[in-house]
């Protein structure tokens, strides 16, 4: 989606936008099931509660809310550039923080997610 912002060709911009949209549309239910629902079920069996406000759970929720906002902007408000583009980039950054950043930080602090 970052390529989308720098392209001067309108057909290329539309292509990048469509790829971004379809990728988010495919990944959103997978993230909802995998990171939120099954993660909560696993946390319940491992620690006895669905939510403990640890950094991994919090960032997963932030990522999910960001992509929810992106899809809301696309479906309801019919915005395809500008704010939707910024939200998609933020969502990607938040996804990297959720899956890589928190694990890296937790590795050195030896907390819950340092496996």
C-alpha cells in the first residue's frame, strides 16, 4: 500500500489499491479468528482467563480495530484514498508490532510471550 501513494500512474494506483483492499478483506477474518478468537480460547486454557491486558493481546486488539476502521471507511463511507491509505499503512505497521515487535521485546524481558 505504500507503493500506492508514490505511483504517478492512475491505473497503477487503482491496481495497488485493489490489491491492498483484497488483501485486507482476506486477512481480516483470518486475523479475527486466529489472533482474537482462538487466542482468547488458548489464553483461557493456559492462564484461566480470556483477557489479561498483556502487550500481545492489546496490540492484537489495536490491529483488529485499525483494520475494522479501514473496512468501515471503505464499505460505509466509500473512501478509497487519503485516509483509507493512511489507515492501511498504519494497520500494516501495527501488524508487524503485534507479531514481531512484541515477541522481540518479550524475548529480552522473559515475559509471557517469550517463547
